[in-house]
C-alpha cells in the first residue's frame, strides 16, 4: 500500500541506528540499538523548530508554535508567544518513542530540556499556564494560557508521563521530580470525580457529570495521561481510569440506522476534527481493565460511524439535533483530527486483527499521502513537514507548525508497531 511504502522509504532516510523491525508494545522496555525498531519519522522539521531560553539559571527547551510557507522559519504570534505546553507535551511523546524504541540516545538531552519547560509552566498548585514569550516570561493573560486544569494541563501531564518513562532508569532523581509534579494534578481531578456516578439529563440522553470541564474530548486527553503513568510508575490510577472511561461511554451516540451511530461526541452535541481521542482512550482503559464494554463501544464507533465518515472524506464538525438531524461542516481538516481517529482504529485493528479494521486504518493513514478532499500530499517525508490543513477542495494551508508536524510524526510511529498496551 502506498503509505506503507512511504514509511519504508522514510525509515531509510531517517534512521541509521537500527538493523531490523520487531513488534513492540505501547510501553515496552527500552531496546538496545541492535534490537530497536527502525524509526519511520523524519524529525528534521520538528528539530528546526526547537529553541530554548535560560530562566533562573536553568535552560528550558521548547518547540516554536508556527512555521509559515515558504521558508518555514519559526514565526511568533504576538498575542500568544513563541511556544506552548500543548505542543511540548505531545513532542515529548514523539521523543519518548524515538528514544525508547529506536535507540535515539542523542535526543535524551532534548527531552530533558522540554521536560524542564513543562515543569516551569506548571504552578505549585497543579494548575498550568500554556504560552511563553521569547524572553522566558509566561503569558498569564491570554484566554488559552490562563492558569487552569484544561487542555494544556492534560497535554502537560501527558508530556510529564512520557518524560518519566524516558528518565525513570536514566535519572531516578529527575524522574521522581516528574512524578511528584504529575501528582499535583490529583486534587483537581479528584474534585471532579466526586461527581461520580451522577448524571445530567440532556436532549441526547443521560450524560456523565464527572468529566473534566464537562468535556469528553478533554477528558480523553487526561485519561491517556493517567494510563501512561499508571503503566510506567509506582502509582495506581485504575479507579480514576475506570471512572473517566465510563464517563466517555455516556457521550457515545447510539441510534440504530443513523450514519453516525457509534460516534463519540467531543462536546455536548458536537463532534469536531480538532482532536477526538475518545476511541484510543477507551482502548487504553480496556488494556488496563479488560472490560469488554470499552472495546465493544469502540467497535461500534469503527464499524458504523468511522466507515461512513471515511466514505464522505471526513469533516471538520458534525452537529446533532435531538431529532437526529445531522449538520456537517466540511473544512478545515487538520492532521490532529485525522491522527486522532487513526490512532483509535489502528489500536482497535491490533486487538481484533480484522481485515476490515486494518483496511480502515490504512484508509485514514492515506489522508496524509493525498487520499483527501484536496488530493494533496500533506506529509513530506523528505523534510518531515506536515501541512497545517485543508481549507477547501482546492486550497491547502501550506504552513507547517508544531501541532501538525507532531501529529503526523506520531501517526507514523503508531503505524510502525501494533501499539497494544499490555495488562499490568
């Protein structure tokens, strides 16, 4: 298949460390260079966005948010800043894969610097800021950077969990610090989970009242962070994992005969392309608890809704009325949204081993290689750039910022191994 051939070509270009491929689990032990999995990811563009600043005698490393066509030099957004926790957290997951699975020990100092950046952006009370200015000043006033327990907190925690996994054997003192800071989020999460098992009646049915900010998309991000740390650290988040997973189930649309039967809402009555990791999060919870309810829910998502949306060429937004009437918005389409659905179906295919699931995963993967509404290749294997989005059937956003780049690289990493998380 075309994208698999792309992965093979890219592996030759991007890795001289390794000799052959072996299947690995999601959080497997680190491999020696001779056992490592050949990396499918070209980090050239990602690394070109890396910058650093010295704050209080400590060097912090971050990834610049924007890089614009045609020169793709890092570009600042004056009202936001130069870097954010959102991107740094997910970048650490990319680095974790390269270090743990591909033997890229040269990336360890970079991972340490990015982890320090995350520690700097978290307050002592466990809340997180998001944006930083070039002089190291934290942006405390932007609406998407004010201290809180929201999107950037979840991605910051995901990054801390990835960093812990990188350093738990290399530097126990540093990893202990990372775990301590991760656990600063526990009081905030536990305060939300006290609502379990209360529900609220909505026009689309009973919904959990114990999700983070009442948002299943955000809650899925927190669930991924908890599962990662539960797998690699001496902590037990099994109860919290079950609660969040059970809450996500209440946001699955179930109407037999509907095109979107099985879809997971991202917010109230809306699904959107800006992240939708509920399927992946539920399968992570399934790996911990072996509760078939989670797997069956994802199978319903894949076998109906995901088949339909793939046939339509995907959407930016789907809104559902209480009557069941569907309103869709086609564009823009971004790597983050496609990658989120891909990760879910790829993980499911690794569990069921069904040809239909494997074919659907390949179909989503091909979005990056031109099987999309614009007919444009979105990921360039020679530069490591992923275009920022598709605006219409005739127009793409040719910029290539941190988020789209990171999501494309993570997608390639997912594609190169089964991705199943072993039971604890």
